[in-house]
């Protein structure tokens, strides 16, 4: 068993820079950033620390092998060479999932079968048994084939990291917690920030901003797959949880106020804030965006209704115009609005200082950033009339080759 592992953390496009900062902060080594994922190194304690503390990645996986696999024999041999007996006990359950793109081995079910067979053969030989009951802890094996290059990984997370444990229910088309945390970082939310959201929905943006400001580790209220893995001792998980609890800053000056026209959404947001442990910092009320008056010092983080949350495009455009008017009448420290509406700037009535291409789940979006810019800074160019229109899904040229790792397949 190596003292240090190579780990992979897939994320959505637009979240990489924030995720890199998070990895640096928890002491990860050899950090490398690619589109849609980060790789890094660390020991067993890093597996626990990454799962507990990372806000903006979707899962943490242990890379076991990387090799060329143009034939089923290549695939089998590469998997068989992995020392599975050091990782999996004889009673382990080990489902296999994965994906293949632009590879000669294009059949995912066939690849699953070959990988499973190779693991079975190795475990039987090394554990000196003819029976593998698979009645013990579950070890999820994931594979990825890209242009005949194969990666074999062991999932240490389980349910995706966006599942924090505080959101029991959500409104239509909710924003992912990992994306909300990225937006809070890009909005420069600090310990003493005042944050507002006129379209709060189930409260995710403000709850994530509050947890960031208070340095509450996002994984404290949930469990992880690797907590059942013998090579990550329970003492390490206990130590890392205690460390995360000790680093929380509960006495900060942060405050957040969210508003929504739907009483059910407001009730849900208040319930979620309580479950997340930030109910004293986050306050949600029923209110119309037409009455929204941001405080001068406030940072506005918002996800204006569009697509599934609106019955018509015209209705979404009207809300964007109303928001623009209210922000013009009540300027604040900054506005960070994420939406799939390509014409948001036109409806809002002002060109953004910056834009960032992002994804909410599998929906392509733009984050529009408005703030007091230095004199030499140029505002963003107008959106093209093709590209992100909020109506299409992924195309191969847009999607990260790690999207199948990000999707929750549990």
C-alpha cells in the first residue's frame, strides 16, 4: 500500500480555479488542473480531508491505473495487475461503472464485464478463495476510456459531494451546492459580508455563502464511501472531522437575506438553513423582486428564474428587467447572477463587467458579474447569438470528458 495516493476530483467547467485554491488550503500536493477535473496527491488523511472540506468538486477518486487499452486483453491485463487484495477484502462488494468515448472498446457493458472478471480473478488468487460473496462493504470501481487510454479508479465519496446532507427537498431546477459555493467564492464573500438574493428558492446560494464565511466544512453532516474502506482507518476520519470542527468560525459578522415570492420556497429555505446550522445568519422572507432594495454594502448572489422555473421566456425576461431596474435604483457592492438566458444582459439593461461559462448540472449557463470596475477594465463583449441559449444540452465539443464521473449514478 503506497504512503501517498494519486487522487482525482472532477468538477464542472468554471469551478477549477476555486477548487485549486481549496486543495492548496488543505495541503494537497502535486496539484494539476485540467478542464473539468483536478488531480493531486496525498495520503489516507488527504482522502478524508478532501471529502470533508472541498466545496466545489463533485467527488474524490483514487486513481489505481492509467494505461492504453485497445483490446479486451489489454483491458483485462491492466486491471489484473492492480493489487486489489491490498484494497478490497474477500467479502467486498465491487460494482463497476464507467464510460467510453472515441475508443475501440466502445461497449460499456462489455468493458464492465471484463473489468469485473479481472478483479474477481485477482481477488480469488490472492485471497486464496474460490468464493467472493460480496456481502461486505461496497467499493465502487469506475473506469474511463478516452481515445483508448484507460483509467481505473476507486470512488471514495459515494453520493456526489453536492449532497451536503442539509437539503432534504428542493424547488424546481435547483442550483447545485458545488456551483453555489463557487459563485460565493467568485463573489468574494468574506467573514463580514452581507449577502442578499431576491430569487432565493430553497436558499442554496445563501446557505453556501454562509458556510463559506463561517468556514463550516461542507461534509460534516454526511458519510462517505471510504469510511468503510480498511485502508483509511476510522481514526483518520475522526481526526479530520475534529480538525474541521475546530476550524469553524461561528462568531463572524456575516449576514444573509433571501427573498422569494413563493411562501413554500421561503419555508423550505428556512428549514434548509436550520439543517445546515446557519439559521442565525440566513434569513428568508416572502417578497417580490419589484420591491427588492439591496443594501449599499451588499453582495447580491442570485439565480433568476429561467427554463424549468418559468412557464415562458417572456416571464423570465420581465423578471430580469425588473431586477435590473431595482439594482439601478439601489446599487450595491456587486451582483453575481447565473442564468441560462443568453439575452440576460439585454433584459437586465446593463452589460456585465465579466462573464464566466459554467454549468448547473448538465445545463449550460453564464455567470454575469457586475461590480465597480477600475477605469482601465473593459466590460464584457455582448453575448453571441449562437452558443448558450438555455435551450440545448451538452454537445460533445462542450462537455467535459469527465461528465460521467460527475453525474450521480449511485
